C-alpha cells in the first residue's frame, strides 16, 4: 500500500497535526521524485513531530508513513541509513507497544523493510542478510496464518516465507532451513496453481531448493523434480530478457547436477541448451561472461 497517498489528512485522522501531515507528504514526494536529500530530512522531521503529538488518535499511523518514506528513500536515494532507522523505529515501537504486535499493517511494513535490507546486503554482509531473511520468513509466517485459507494472498505470503528460508540456507548453510523451505514452497506452489494465478516464481524457488537438496543428498528424485519445476517456471513466466536468467541458469544447473549423478547424456544436452539461453538473455557483458564460463564448464 502506498502510504503517501492512502488515507485522509483531515483532522479526524491526524487531529491538530493535519497541516504537518500534508506538508510531510508533499516533501516526501519531492524528495523521492527528485532525489532531494534536504526535502527528505524536512519530511522526516515533520513526521517525527507528528509522532510526538499525543493528540493523534492512532499513533501507529505516523510511524507507518515515516517508515514508508525511509524505506522508499533507501531505494530512491541509496540511503541505507534511512532503512536501518526505519527498522529500528518499528522494533522499538513493538517492544513498547503490545498492540503493534497484532497489527497486520505493522507486520507488512516490517516484511518490506527487512526484505529490502536482506536483498541489499547478500554480498556485502552475508551473515546479517541471512538473519534478515530468517526474520522475513518469520514475519511472512505470521501474516500467512492470519490470511484467508487458500487465498492467493496466503499463497504469496507462504512463498515469501519459503524464499526467506531458502536464502537463509544459501547464506548460512543451516540444513533445517532448506527442509523448511521445501515444505513451505510446496504449499505455495499448490496455493498459487490455478486459473488467473501465477505460480512461476514459487515453482522457480521450489525447483532451486530441490536442486540444492538433490546435490547435497545425491537424490535423483529431488533433481528430477527440480528439473520439472524449473522447466515449468520458465514456461509459465510472464517476462523475458534478463529477468529470465536466474530461471534458465538454475534449470541448466539442475540438468547438470542430474547428469553428474546419473550420467544421463540427455541431461548434459539440456544443460547446454538452458545455459546458452541464459547467456542470450543477458544484456550485461560481465554477466554474459559469467554465464558463458558456466556453459564452458558444462561442456
């Protein structure tokens, strides 16, 4: 939800701080659209003033709007400090206010913020990223439990839970996280399979998890299923170009792992075909070289 545009800025919601709210929103939009750090500072200062106003009927609303601004600033202005401050604000609030623990909007804001930080720090701070991904999985689990059973919303949340567990395994090599990821992602694929639903990403994540488990445990069954799921993800994805690279690469690696385990020549041929498509999909010369090296190794 875009909190900068959601909700009213009248007195019934914001009390005497309504004028500050209007100004804070204008400055935030200016900051994010024009990459204006000064406007961001002024918007944050106004939101902090609203947070301190005891007359605001719902004190969590200004917190959520401020967190949204600081989270967006991380992406638009490259301000990682703003993201850390946003996360700190939410954790401090939850420690002080039991009511915040039960608010779905607060948990959703935490999910977004931790997910962004986990993604941004995978290569620079893998240990921290692993912990953040584990936090993401826990938040998604809580939200999924409160979502309508069998809904696509619940399916997406379970998918996010599985993604977090998978990334925690890849970064921290905790065996239990991989098993939990497979279980969660199986549930996500099932929930997101059907008319007008999109299970491609869940299939990709489950295929990736099964490939890793199949390689680790030398399980041809896991690798067979990984190949099938990754092939389905490639077929059902509603995009092309560079976004297809991880799908195609993981499909190629699954075929290669299967070839190495069972010696099936068809799997080697399929490896070459998938990795060649991954190379063709790349628009980045450095990335293309990396994919080409993978292709040469497979050959």
